[in-house]
């Protein structure tokens, strides 16, 4: 079999350096994570062919402990191949990350049992959905799957969270707050900036759902001059909102070329315990050639003391206390050759030294200017 994956190069010589950031005075002293140490990096080749599909757009990852394997969801909107996820094994320990092996591909289905169509073949006056799957989680109770789609505001498709069996067959749709839906007016979710992040709570009894960017009524998007705010919601397994918090996003870390784009938003979340959640802030900044630089930072969000904002219809001008946050890791400062479009984060198995592991994955958008990188960390 030809070599499918290649190891990251010399920059990873710095991986042994621990990234330790002490908590600020306002952050609880019981925070369980002191830092993350990079173990290593692997990449999947652009549009790597696997079982009749092109691998890419990997926007979500999670660990299936019962099979010691990983699920990785593609955000291909059924344009290249039908909406799908892959199962894989990752070979790493505390010393090295040596390989990625894909084992199977599975296609998500709609309630009627059909695969998801692309926009050209969707019947938008029916129950058809055009998927934009940005996050996936393994149910800790039974190994089934939960995944989130951003919808499509341009054609009136709402974002959704759905429950599927281990093979991707539809089981149910999780009710989500109406305020997060799309609208013909400038309220609700912005296009391609909605359900980007999902995590089970640490006890597995509820779910955290994170928006990528601010709702229209909550204020403007982040720019190099100012930050923004997103809603992160905790729901029970029936969709009842338990709590909802405001999370403040940082300003964009650099400036785009004249006439080009730049943004910053939440690309994934991961529960630590009952009141703390890791948040991935991922910024993309476009240069004059149309190529993006990514700034990716991992924050620990603390919800204790924050306002439950579920009854606040518009955050712009409202009085509330946002969740506190602490910088845990800046991916530009750990010796990587490059930082790509990180969109997935997951706990992994315990390492041989007893510490937890954590894995991140980037979405290459099937773009030759980007890479699919998988990063393994030791949790300190």
C-alpha cells in the first residue's frame, strides 16, 4: 500500500516544550487544565481517495472509547460526495504521533432514509436539508452520534442538531431555540456562522451548543478593531434549554489586505467539567493573493457567575455578565510549521503516563492552499 499520510517536518522538534499559562486571578483555582503539550502532527493528503470518496473538509472529530477509534465529519455539502463521516485510528503516545489510518466511511441519512442532497438536487419545498455539518460527537451512553449543521440562510434552511446511529442513520432531531434560526430579516443566525460547536457535558446528560458568530440582534461581527459576542447554550437531551451564556470573542488578530476579508469566531467547544468549557477561537485573515492566515487560540470558559441570557432577546445594549475566559493555548506559539483552519477538538484516551490526551483537526475546505492537519496533545 502506498504511503497515505506524512509526518510533519522539522518544526515539531519544539513539540516537547510545555505550554503553560497560569490562570488569572478571576479564574477558579480548581481549573483542572494547566496547559497542553504538543506531542506531534499528522496530515491527510488533499482530496485523498478513500472507498469512493474524497477525504477533506474535516470539520469535526470525536473519540469513540468503546472501539478505541475516532469519528471525523466532513462539511462537504454533498457537493463532492454525500454528507458523511469517517472512522479512523490515530497512533500516538506521550512521545510521538506516528500515523493516521482510515478504516471506513459512512453516509448520514435524512428522516426518510435518503442521503442528504446537494443544493442543486434538494427539494426546498419539502423536508430536504442541504447539510453543512460542522461538528460531531459520540454519545457517551451508547456510542451513537450527534451532529450539527449550519443550515443555509440564503435559501431559508435552519441550522439543526441531529441524532444518528453508529452508521449515520437518522434517529431524531434535537429541538433548538427559535432565536438561533435563520430569518429573512436581520435577526437570528448569520449565513454560514451558526451551529459550529457541540459537546456533551462531562456527565453525558446534556449538550453544549455553540454559535460561530453573533446573532444579528446581538451585535456586529469581530474585526481587528473590536471583538464580538456569541451565545453558548446548554440543553438537555430533549432540547430543553438549561442555561445560555454570552461568550466574548477577541478582535481579529491581524489585518487583511485592502478589500479582503477577516473574521474571528468559535469553531468548536469541549466540556471540561460541569461549569468549564474549552472554546476554540479561529480567525481567518485574507492576504492580497486570496490566501488565508489562521490565528487559533484555545480558551477555558468559566460559566459560574455568568448571566443566564436565554430570556434576553437581543444582547446589543442589554445588561448581562458574560462568561469569564482564560487563554490556555496559542497555536502560533508552539513550533508548528503552519497553523491551519482548526475546527475540531476532542478528548482522547489516557496516555501511558496516566494523563489525558486531546486531539485537534483542521478543515482544508478541499483547497490546495490549505492542509488537513491532526494535532495530538498531552493534557497537563
